[in-house]
C-alpha cells in the first residue's frame, strides 16, 4: 500500500502511463511526476504486461522461503511442545532445532504461551501479565528469594487426577504439604524442603539448612527477601537466625508480589514440572520425586532467564565474592 507521502498512487500511475502511451518520452514524464526514470519504466513495463492490474501495489513478502524450516521439523517441534509442555530451550534440546527457531515456529503456529495453559491438559485457561522491569544481582549469594508453596496431599491410590472429579470427597481432610522454597537471585540455583507447616520456627530451620547447602557450593548468603507473611515478618526465630548468620532480611512492598518474582516463578515451575506433572498414586510417590526433579532443575535444566544456562553454570562461573 502506498504511504501518505508517496509520489505515485494507483491513480497517479495511471496518469503517468497514459502520458507515456500518448507518445511522450518516459524520462520527460518521470521528471514531470517527480520520480526517477527507473520507477517510471517499472510501472510502464507492468502496465504493458498486465494492464490496469499491474498498477496496483503488491505485497513485499517473498514468493518463496527456501531456508524455512521444513514441515516435518515443524511438526516435530509441535509434537514435542504438546507432549512435554516445556519452553523453547527444552524443546530445542529434544528436537535438535535451535531455540530461536522453535520460538518462531510456536509464534507462527499461534501456540499459546505456557503460562496461559493448564499444565496437565494444555488447554488454554488464562491470559498472561508480564512486567518489563527486571533486576538481577551481580553474583551468587547477594540475595536469596524465599517463600512457601502450599499443595494438597494425595491420598493413597491417587486423587481426583487419577479417579476423576466425580469423587469430590477423595483426599479431603488429609492436609497439605508446605514447600519452603528458596532461589538465588543471580544463579537461579534452588533449594526446596517439604515440611508439615509454615510456621516461623520451621522457616528459620529451613533457612539455616539452605544457607548450609549453598555454603557447600561456595556461596555465602548475604540477604534474603520474602513477602510479608506472618512467618517472615513477625517470627522472632527467623529474625534471630538471620542475625546469627549475618543475613540482612528484606520484605517486598505489600501487594507487589512481582518483587519476589523469581521464587514465585520457581513455585509455578514446581507445580507444572513436578507437583502436577502427572497423576500420582500417593503422596509418598510424589514426595520421593522431588529431589530428583530439583537436581535436574539445578544441574541439567536450561533456564531462559539466564540465557539458556544451567544454574550450576552460574554458580561455577559467576563473579567472585567476599567470602
């Protein structure tokens, strides 16, 4: 389509070719119309070959794409997305197609984003909200995000995901597992412990174990950040533990959960890739799968938030600290 300042519109091109058809030199008509002789010759040739249809704007898209990904490879990418419901980096590792190409294929085929679909069925369930403001501390240990993820326990024999929603009472009254989660801001190296409650005393014990776990990797925790839950804001035990370990305690602004977004994202990944990744037959079966999944998350899984690296890569190759 002609832009607003175009020298020639389809009507102007018709005027030009009519003058040329009357016997006027192409160069003279081009000068009168304020365009180049090359452009005038182009439209004159098109008019002679196609008539009035040759004066209409044509799309600039290429007629062929010889280097475009083959339909067979695109199908492999779509099947991998359907079966795994994972991101471009994971699909690239499984199919051999570059992650950037995987992303373009998913966009071209209008595949919904992972955050917009149900993690089990893949059915579109909601829209997404993303914030363009991001931050990252310069080295491991500078800040540790902490939170608690509450998930319902699974009765022996499986819950509604095994037997269907018709059995509404199945699993009621058996309580919850409280996942005390922590993730390093720079490396995304995660620590998760399954507990029976979310009390401040429990949070303090878990923090002490998390600090010891990171210390084995050569990382000293300098500060933690959490939401304003009672176990964090009001717990004397947690405050005393932070003081003893020399850790600064920070809190997010109320009603601003995205400030603690890295651990919130970890919680969602936990739910998608572990807690609700399949229909478990018992709570013990799911609990036993937590540590293997966490090892995969930290040691093998590529993370798009850190450029496709693994968390252990950033631990091993990150900037030095004042330990």
